[in-house]
C-alpha cells in the first residue's frame, strides 16, 4: 500500500483551536490514516507540519486553514475527507429547510443559543475578542467556559458580576479544564463518574486530583474551573462562590474539593465562610508552604468516602544514581504542577528561580542562563501567545531541556494526558529524555498526569518514558520528592 501525503490550504476558513484539536483527533482516528493535523496556518503550525514531513505551500497565513493528512492510499484519504467535512460542520450534516434552502449557520453566540437551545457556551478566541462573545453568551442565558487567556482582569470582573446578576457561572478566563455531568471540556481526562465535585482555580491541579481519585476508584461528577485569577484580590473568588453553591445544590455530589494556588490573604477567610455554610463537606487543596500537597488531599478525600488508599504507581528508571547530581531544573506544561513541585523542592533546596516564582524566589525568563535550580512553566500566558500550549506541542520545552540538561542536572518535567492534549506525548518527549540521559551525568524524572481511560494510553506512555531512561510517577508531589532525593547531600539542606 502506498502512503500518500496531502496538504490543503483553505483561505479564510477560520476555526477555533479547541474545535481543530477535536477535528484533528477524529481524522487521525480514521483507519488507514497515519498522521493528521488540521490547524490554522500560523508560523508555528506551519513549522510543526514541516517537521512532520509535510510540504506546506508558501503563502498560507494565520487566517487560512491547513489540512494535512498522511494515509495508506486513496480509500483512506476519502474516508478522512468525509470525517473532516462532518467534524468541521459541527458533527452534523448541513441542514436544509422544507423548501430546500440551506440553513445559514448562526453568526453570534446568542443566535447559536437560540437556534440550538444550548445551556453552556465554550468561548475559545484570542483574548482581545473573547469578552464580547462571553457577554453575548451570558445575555443569551448561557453559562460560559472561557477557554481564552490574555483577557484583562477588569473584563473578567465585569463578566463575573454580570453572571452573578443572571444566576449563571463564568468558568475562566484561562479555564483549560472542566467536567460537567461527566462531559469533559478543554483539556480533560477520562475519569469515572462518582460523588465528588471540584471547584478549581487551576487546570492541571484539578487534573492531578481527578486522576489520583480515578486511580483510587473514586469518580467525579463535576469539575468547575473558575480561572487562575479567580481567588486573587482583584477578582475576589466571584466564580468560586457561584460554583460552590451549584455543587452544594446537586444531591449527587457528596463531597467537594476546592483546588487552587494560595488565595489572596483577604479572599481565603471569605471563602472559608462560604464553605463552612455549605451542607456538603469541602476539602481544600490550596497549595503553599506548610499545606498538604495535591496527593495528600486526594488521599483525604478517598478515606473520607470510606475507600482504601494506596500510594500512586511509579516506574523506576532503568539506571538510578542517587546522590550524584548538583542541580535541579524543571520544565512544566502545567502552572499548578510547577508550583507544587517548587513548594516541595524549595523546602529542601531553598528558593528556586522561575518565570512564576514562589514568594521570595528570583524571577527569571526561560532564556536566562541560570546556574542554580530553575523551573519554567511553559504554559504561562507570556509563552503561549501565538503558539500552541505545551500540552499540545512540546518543541519549546524540548529545546530548553536540551540546553539545561548539562552534567550534574536532574531534569523534572510533567506529561499531561487526556482529550485535547498531544495524541502521543511520549513520541515527542522520550527522544528528548534519552538524549539528555545519554549526553552526560543527567537524571530525568517525569510527573505523568493521566488515567487508564485516556486516549494516549497511560501504561504505554509510562513505559515509553521509562525505557528512555526516566523515573515516572503518577503523583506530581512524589516526582518532585524523587528529583530532590537524587541530588547530592551537600546540595540539600539549603533551606534549613
């Protein structure tokens, strides 16, 4: 069978990134399709396709749609075309009126809501355009998941105040993960249904808790993301209050978990008053020095529900040399996972430099040449302007790891699975791990966040990363502790 490549440029055919992630996955799943990518023709996406071996015509721009398919012959290409057309049409065939006239697709969120009768709108646009569409959705009576980042905080406050007036919920901005009545939105792991509800001012923090609960046999009913700034002083927990009330009103929710980086000092007591007044018990996973890590909170939840707890699985590196390393570097796609790892590491090592530093630690950019310990969150807003999130494209942090993996380094990185994430992250990262280990006296530790139901295959991802030379852990906190353990004794104790 002859493998054929086809690349098509569709001028002016804009679709949002979340839709195109789903379309790409659907086309890639067609029998006989070896690779598929459907994306807007930004410079980065063009570069990604060329690295995949596709010949992209010159002249395509960011407002044009790129369709690239590698398939085993004409039949597979034809099947891929059919799926592509179906998915770009919203998973439905074009409708026609009784007179045969084609129905014009809605052009605003409000008109779409009136046509389709939806109850929730997912807004995924560049931040400067997101406010108007989110407000239109609220005025149409819809709850909103605002996936967009780079939305001004003043607009966030206005949206959340309007939502409160209407008895609605705004999840976001920068809400990357949600689960509503078992349906995953954005970056979402496949978790079993169950009695737990989450309110999360953190995407990867929520994913870590849900994955750990799933591994322990405990399911989740809802995960309501509220955006990373919701518990800041400027926003004041506006959406968290709404979300807590919604979960408390759901009789199927037996226990609530509130997940966040440390709230603003003036917000935390006010939220505690809200949680104390609920009829549903609430466990808090608020990261910070002296607070329980996410794994410890997951254990509390499992035991509170009367279930047995076992330490999360891990896969040992093929070769392990404890006490041989002088420096710890972290390359993360999840901001909360990065924060949690820095809390664990700094308790032993002292301040860790980062682009999202903990209080009292130095702030550095990802291009800084830092000799000491350094962690970078590659999912930070500044590093995702004009490029895919690192859960989708690992190229930027792969280059950073190659630069930082010098002799004597322990490299700590996260790999996040689930819908919306890279279809096979180990295929990109295992060679990076192997190269780092082979280049010199370097150890690699991986925090793997996912479930056995995720489409990437949890076991397969873990084994591929282990075979490349990494120690792999399902608990992010355990991964951070392992990375610190590998350092030489004289490096530890700096915080004491």
